């Protein structure tokens, strides 16, 4: 009797590595998705995204890590940051916010 368990924690890179491995073995995108759901649970990744990653690997991509890209930088809005900005504005009403 085979024992199986669902892994509750996983990273995007781990799942992508599994997809790349199974794709290299010639497993279909649908079957890869079924296997991922079996091991990682239904919230792991959509079937369409698995197909997209298979196509990406077919196009020659090797890495499973995110590729850094240009764009808007992340910002952090915390109560502490909001408080600091509020204090700055109250201290100098000529400060503008953009």
C-alpha cells in the first residue's frame, strides 16, 4: 500500500522545478498538473499556468527563479511609515506628497 501526503508548504521555485523535471521526462501539462495537485493540494497552480511554464521551458528557459524586471519598485505602507509622513507634514505644511 502506497502512502501519500499533501505538502502544505512549498515555494514557487520548487513547483517550477517539478514542472521542468516532468516536462523533460515528456509528461503532458495536464498530467503534470494532476501530479502537482496530488502532492501539493488544489491551490498549488492552475492548469493553464502549468501549460505556460511547459511552453516557456520548451522555448529554452532553463531557470526556475523569477527574472528580475524593470518596473515600479515595491513600497511598504505600515502604520509606522504613515505616522512618520504625517508628522513631517504637520511639522512643515509646505511639504507635498506625490
